[in-house]
């Protein structure tokens, strides 16, 4: 019996969708240099047939007659596309940015956006990026979900812990606090990020129980830093909708802070407008009592929601966190810079402290500093780390120098 070797797989396919044949040829030539087998289409009327399993990337022109790029994005979402998507177009940058965000919110793996004429080096960099793709709308690569019973057990047995992501003062560079981010130390699967269990938490109404476990874990983390000689000025945690339904929650928080000896004004709760959408009367009751007990309140992801200004008017916030998507585009986008600048000015007028999330470059750091932002959080400052790593991080932390 003769054994036959399995056929070697061919190069990954790349689909170019552009109504200009010359542009298709140029983009295809660049794709070949990146190791892809290009396939070209000057219209998207047969998208279902063109999107074969071997297609790992799609380069899409937004401006096309008939079926335009926005319609194509919508159909890619409906098809559960897991290929990486790169937008190219000669349209204005704000339109290109909005289309990119539309794809992201639909669950597509949006790899980048490029203005025409496309530079070969820029497209090659996106095509050669080794990062793993996200699950598409069909969630084919979604992490396996644990049962509600298993998650409940993890919360009750202390398997939930926190990593700390440091926050720095933009004026002095000194450590200003840390956000406590939940992690699950699963005995069989190792350390799990929230994507592996947060949907189960929401479906099983375990948000309040998880929040109280995170508060306790954050206070233990503060204790651990103190034992290592690091006096962490503040600790912050996220506050989900379920925590804003139990009017006894502020009392339990007060008791937990007293047990650990952390002054309430050094503990910050972060919440978004969706956190209070279910029951605004109860939310107002609980948030006001938390402030009365001395804890601080931050409005998270500011500028993303539709009623952030109304939140600032009605609720007793002490600080504002500028969303990472504006910070990421701050050095290069005039509109992002305008949003950040005006958010900081608004916070100043309301007497709020301002923290910028997603600070990953020195250019963003100095621009935020020049605009009067107070604090920075992001990979430039430090990645989330176990509490035991905070002291070592601090000994090596050096703020950017002009």
C-alpha cells in the first residue's frame, strides 16, 4: 500500500474589492509581496461566492457604484467573516474612520484603513502584521464559556483576582493610582481574561457578586502593595449595572474599606452611562450614598455614549476618563484633538479631574500634558500586572522626557 503525502496548503488568499481595475492590479501586486494569493473583484454583487474559507484578508474600497463599501461591510458581518479587513479609499478621513468603526462594532477584524493613493509600505505593514485576528460576527473563534454554576463557584471561592494597571500624573510623572482589572485564576485553564466569563456573568445576573469580589480583591491588592513598601495613592474598579440595584451595596463597600484601612477618598468607582440605564432612580440613590461615604466616582469612556453630558449634570462624579479611541488618534486627528481639548475644558469648568485612557505614545503623553489633562493610563505607563509586580514596575518607571 503506497502512502501519499498530504498536499501542502497553498498561500492564504486575499480578496481585493475595488471598481477600478488598475487599482485592483496595484493592490494585488502588493499582496503578492506579502505572501498572499490575490483575487480581484470590481464589484461585490457575488460576495458570498467570493468569500471562500481560504480568504484570510479583504482589501475593500469604500467608493463603488452599485454595492458600496458600507453595504459590503454589512454583508461581511452577516456572513460571519473572520478575514482581516483593510479599508482603502479616497474619501475624507472622517468618513473612512466612521466606516472603520462601523466594521469594528459589527465584530469584524478591522486591520487598518488607508487613504488613496495607497503606499505600498503601509499596506505591506498591515498585511504582514502577525497579530491574531478577532472572531467575526459568527464568533467562530470565541473563547469557550464556563457555566453559570462554575462562574458562581469561582466568585464564591476566591478564584477571581485582579491585575493592576498603573496611572501616572502627567505633570510630575509620579504614580497616581491603579485600575484593578478582574482576572480568573482557573485551576485547570490558567489565568482567564474577562472575555472568557463576563458574558456568563451578565446572563446569570452575577454582576453584583462579581463586583463585590473585585472590590475585595482590589483591597487585598492594595494591602499587598503596602507590604512591598508601595503606598498606592488610589485604587479604582468598574461598576456594572447590577451593582446599582442593591441599596445596601454602599454599606458593604464602607465596611470593606474599613476592614482594610483604606480611606474612602482613595477608592474610585468607574461607570459608563449604560451602567445606569436600567434604573436611574436606584442608581442615583446608590451613587449618591457612595459619594456620601467618601468614595470617588469616575465617568468612564467619556464621549462615546449619547448622554454623557446629562450624566455629568445629574450624578455626583469627581472625575472624567477620556475614551482610548480619542487618545489613540490625538496626535494625528484634528477632530480627536478637538474632542479631547473640549472634554478637558468641560471637566475643568465642572471641577472634575481628567484621566486619559489608552496612552501608548510619547506624542500622546505630551499633547495631553499640554492640554491640561491630569492623569494618564495605558501601555506607555504600564500594562496590567499582578500586584506583586507593582513595586518592580515603579522602580523601573521613567516618565517621558521632552
